[in-house]
């Protein structure tokens, strides 16, 4: 249901969602201190002035229709809907940002916010916004959350300016579980910067996962944080996009990061996923801790690729193609008749891998 803040508040359209804007591609985490404490993130278009959103999230015709509809219907509906705050004329953001919401009652009620770094002309930036390394970029997207011991959560996402700079970023949150509004933001770290989002070197498609910090005597809150993502680096002589898969790890709670060198004779890589063996012990002794990295590759070949590490991200095995002799269909859908039903019709299943490791160490991907 839409939330209607004070209609006299000039920032009402940001604090609520009276215009029923889009919140898409959600990710949600649960506090390990209290299962009723939830933290969610999503691509949030509340900051977008729909009539000015032509070509970015809407077609030109849809954007024009929305503009005309608002001009005609708003004067007619306002007497019946006094809570509908007027959209400030100054609002002209063209891109979405990463929105967030937190709940303290198991998801019955929620309170929203924006990821720090939010920079729109009609909103006064907070100290957290100004301190964020992504402040000044125009958009943020693709959040993925992972929560670990002691109420800690990490969120990886992409911040960028279309046609300009992009940053792969990890934000840190913590549930103090001391009553009241106990989710707190603890800062963010940029993993990689791309400097030409239009023609090449753009960072994209992140994933995140966690593992216990396994050395004997390690602090119970200590956690290894793993992030994978794609870096698009331009086009080859045939006009095909070139990209590589990256893996980074942190052993200090996401403050500093180390980048791994992955042997990958593949050049058209996209979405990736990380799976971790959750069993106790260490890989060298036959226990848990093995990290699997799986990603989608296009063209030559159309397949899923996997590699793994037995030393927490330092050395990686030779990549293995998971699909046999029959190549996968191209992204998104094969060209087939709509009269066909059954397993041939799969929504985007060929572009976004998923994987998990069970309690007995079995990998499913």
C-alpha cells in the first residue's frame, strides 16, 4: 500500500510512495541477533520524475502518456485524494537509486530510506551522504545482501553515472539489537572503479556470500566476505562485448579487500554466483570452506562455467564448463512459437546462475 506522508512536506514524494513508483529486484536479509529484524534493498524509482524518465525505464511513448495522464487526471483526482502531495517542479532525477527498508516486527511494517550517497538537487545531503565514496554519481542499482554472525550484514551494489564512471561498492550494516531503531549503517568501500560506462570498463552484475573465519580461536563475529562481479572492458574486432569475472575477499569485515587472479580463457562473461561449503573444518582437511564461483558465458561457448578455491580465494582451479555438448540458448529466450508449453519456456533462466552447497558438502548449481 502507498504511504502518504505530510502533503505539505516538500520531500513528501521521497519519504512516501504516493505516486506508486517502481521498486524492483529486491534482496532481503535477517538479523542473526533477532529474526524479527529484517533489512531489505531494491532498485528504487521513487526519486524519478516519471514524465522526465523518457528512455530510462520506460519507452518514449509510455513516458509521454504518463505525462499527459498526470496533467489531465491530477486536477480531477486531487479533491478526492487530498493526501496526494504535488510533485515538486525541481524533481528531475533520470535514474533510480538503491532504496532500503527495515522492519522490527518480522515484516509486518517497514520504514524506508535510501542508500547513503544519494544526491538529488532538492534533497539536502546528510553527513553519511557526503562521506560516501559514491556521492555525486547519478544512479545505483543491483543490490545483493548477505547477513552473518553478530547482526552484521553486507550489501554489494553498483553506483554509476550513465556514460561516465561506475563503482562496485560494498556497504556495511549492523543490527545492534538494543531496542528502537537498531539497524545502523557503518560505511562503505569501493572495490573497483570503471571510468567509461558508455564504451567500456563498466562494473556490473554483483553477488555476495559469506563464510565463517575458520582459524582456531577466531572471534565468533569474524566473517570472510566474498564478492564476485563482472567488468565489461569494451568490444573485440567482431563487435562482441568483452568482459571478465572478478572475485574479491575480505577478512576484516569488509573494510579492506583482496582481489583474486582467476584463470579464465573466456571473454564474454556475465552474471556470477558464489557458493560456500558450510561444513566445519577446512578444505585441506576434508572439511568445509571450499568456495565455488559459477558464471554465465555467451557465444563461444554458450554455457555455465565453474571454478573453485580450497584456500579461501587465493588460488583457483582450472574453469570447467558445466553444460555438455549441447550449448545453451542465447539470452533471454530461444526463438520458438508461443504455442509451445513446458520446460522450453523459462524466464531468463539462461542468464542468471544460482548455486548452493548442502550440509553434506554437495554442490547444486
